[in-house]
C-alpha cells in the first residue's frame, strides 16, 4: 500500500513540474467572472459560492444574500473575494 501512495505522489509531483511556467495562474482567469452565492456573506465572515459547477470559499467587504449574483474581484490566501454584480 505504501508503494501505491508513493507512486501517486510521484505522478502528482511530476504533473506539477511539467506545467508550463508561462501559463497564466487560474485565479487571474476568473477575476471579473460572475457566480452565485450559496451562503450569505458579510465582512469578516466567509461563506461559499458556486462557480462553473464548483464550490469556492468567498469573502466580501459588503453584505451579500443567498443566491445573489456576484463578481469575483480577487483572492486573499485561500478565499476568493467577491462583490455584488451591478
């Protein structure tokens, strides 16, 4: 079993090392895109939103309700920052 784990790690690290260094980071390609909130958001409290069928952790400097349309404006550590889409 440890052989399988180490071989999985090896292929995972090989995948990362084969990535084109000129390739844009994923976060840069989604800034400006829109999504829908799943949880209510407020300053100092993160929640989740759905983007392209995936759940992402979100933070906001404004209060945002559930199922609101939001715009992705940036990233702070592992949390994507959003604002209400106007």
